[in-house]
C-alpha cells in the first residue's frame, strides 16, 4: 500500500459519504447521515416549526452517527507510531461498515426502492451508523485534516492556502476529496430520482472496491513482512 493508492481509496470513501448523505436527504426523511452540523441546524429548525417528524429523523441520525463513530473507534483504534500506510484494523472496520450498508441495501430493495414511514427512519439510522464507522475509522491513518465525512474544515483549509498564494498542488488531495463528495451526492441523487433501485449500488461499489484493493495489496505483501503491521 502506498500513500498514492491510499489517497485514491479515500476518494472512493468520500464518494460513499456523498451518496449516503444524498440518499438520506432525498429518500429517507430529509436528514443527513454524515453532516451532523447540518442535522443540528435542522433539529433546531424542527423545534421552531414544531415538526416532529423532522426532529425525530435528525435526532436519530445524530445519535446513530455517534454510535457508529464509537464502533469504528473501537475496531480501528488510534494511530500508532509503527502504523503502515493502511493498518489492518482499518480494513476490519470498513468491513463492518460494508455489512451495515449491505443490510440497508437489502432492506431498500425489499421495499421496492421506495421506503416509507418507519422504514425511512430505520434505513436512515442504519446509514448513519455506517458512515459514522467510516468517519472515525479514517482517523486511524493519523493524517492531519484527512476526512471523508466532515469536510467544512477541509474546504476552509483549501481556501486559506489558495488565498495565501500557495501552490494549488499543496491542496490537490483535499480538492479531490471535496469533488468526490459532491460527485457521489450528484450521482446518488440522480439515481434516487430516476432509478432508485440502483442508488445503493454507488455506496456498495465504492466501499467494496476499497476493501478489495486493501485485501489484494495485503495479500501481495504477505512475503514482505516489514510493511505489515
């Protein structure tokens, strides 16, 4: 595993985040699954508008995202000085996320790709757990500013660098992640509106690709123990 390959896999994880948020907002009750700042604002608005449905959806998403973060942190652990580029614990945690998102996808298809009522809330919280796991898992890399979910800080960093006249190449990786988030949301949004049966495929395909590459690289490196953790 090289730093360059890790960046590409992180971009795929950002696509997963964008797609999951778009699906949550458009099809699962109008709440986000990873943008907790947005959910907190929506929770406040729901109180002002006396909207119990929005309040329950946003509050549940927040709680389940927190639960997912805790699960991811327990599985992935914290950065260590002797960590390789891609610690084995990251793959394990993302594997758990894949199981969670697969369960959501099966339920989504079981509703005819048009969940309603309590099923919307149920699928929303499952997705929130999944991206919560991903959010804390990425922190195991120990790379400052690296995230695939909360990206307001990433955007701020990009703007500061560019406004200060620094070379754009210094923030190219951050720009890639931001673009991937937007692209994932756009793609999933189009599918939810026009081909909802395919919407979960975006999440599963991106996350599945990340896991396949991580496992293949590790297997190929098995004869070189020095790069393993």
